[in-house]
C-alpha cells in the first residue's frame, strides 16, 4: 500500500525535463503519474515510476538530485463528491496531508497520491472505511 515516489530537483531551463524523460525511456522505466511545482529558478518533479529504485539510480548517475519518498495511493470514484468523501474521512481522523496530486483513469475511477504526516494512520483509517488503496503492483513494472 505504500508506494515509492521520486522527487527530483530540476533546474528551470529548456530541455531539462526532456532530458530526464529520455533517460527513463532509455532504461524502459514508465511514468505512471507526476506533478511539477516550480519557481523562477527550479522545480520539484514528483513522480510515480515503474521501477523506482532503478530510476533513482540512473537519474543520480546522470547528475539529477533525487529523493525517494513513501506515499499512499487511494482510488476514489471519478464523480462529484468522490474526493470530498475521502478527504472528510482523513480530516475527521486529524491526519494532516502534506501534499497530494491526482489523475483520472477512465470514467469511473481517479487515483490520488497522498503524502501525509503518518502514512500508517492514513492507511489504517482508509481501510477501516473500506476505501480502495493503490497497490504497488498497480503502478510498478515487473
């Protein structure tokens, strides 16, 4: 239920993201989800990839600053109120969300990637409320 996320420091210059995606493509590493937060000079790319340990290693070897972070992936209905219900459960349990990003896959479901103050607590609470959690096999390449 805990998924490895890569956080990569990127200089804000033309071609840097293209270089990174090219390196991953060369090593047959798929990107399942990503988010970029940027400033004028740099950005932080957070991504879920098929082979996180290998991706971190090849990117470091090519000069990228990479950190692996544990996150939780939650599946919510892709309809109005689907995310709200899940966030209400988390909020009512006094769990602080550090950040999150999401993507929809088809018409029925959306996946939400969450970094929280206690991953163990968020997993327990979501399971108690019978919320669907993303498994490593859902995003990692074999």
